[in-house]
């Protein structure tokens, strides 16, 4: 409550305990150090951002908050099913909302580190390579369901008999993966 009394403006009544939204601070080198840009949800208002920065980070901001909803470019549809291509299907991805606030004190981004030893970059790379090698030894990227050779031959013969009309299709009757159709057991 002490922070609410110290605010130079009327603090909003929305109490935020565990927010279900994301506010992302964007690195914008073209702006002066006294302004900060944020990516916010589309429903966010200027007052919501001001209260959020004050209550969560005790950040004093100036009177200017600018907001801008940026529409995404229209894109062509993706081919998800090769049998039904959607080349002419166009859609517009969801828009993004950006807010720029004026800070009372300048914020300078820290310099990018030149030495990555504290983050164990080399060890992580070696661990990734070791894990990939272990996966290859244990079976690689093969299908999880492997069918024995003799069963595969039997399935091929049954399919050939179906195509030639020597046998009729009989449904499996819900016997699981192994008992589907006449290829079961």
C-alpha cells in the first residue's frame, strides 16, 4: 500500500497477482534512452501499462504513453494437405500492439557479453552432440512401431489377395492396432 500512496497519479483498482498476459520490453536502439517500447496484448490500455509498470517494477514514467496497433501483412495459405492445396487462400495474421512510454530516468541496455564462459556455451554444445549420438545409437529417428518381417510378408500377401478379388475385406471389430482389418495376427 505504501507504493500506491507514493504514485504521482491515481492508481487503478485492478489488482495483479499472477498476470495471464505478457509484456515484452523491446530493444530499440533508434530511440533515445528516455523512452521504452513494449509489446503488449491487444486489449491493453495506456492506463493498464502505466499501472503495471508502477505496481510491478516501481517504475516512474512520464506523462506520455503512445500506443500503436500494427497490422500484419496478408499472407498466402500454407499447403497442409497435398491432396487439397490452398494456394489461393489468403489470411491476415493477428495484429500486434506496441506501446512507447517516456521514462523519467534513462535506461541503457547492458552491453552484450564477449565471453560466454559463465553460461557454459561449449558444454551445452557438447551435451547436445552427445545426446544426438545417443539417440542414434538407441534407434535414431525410426518409426516407433516396427513390424516384424514375417508379418510384413503376410500383410503383403493378404493385400494382394484383396486386390485380385480372392478374399473379401473383414473389419477388425475394435481389436486395437494389431487387429485392424484382416491384417491382424
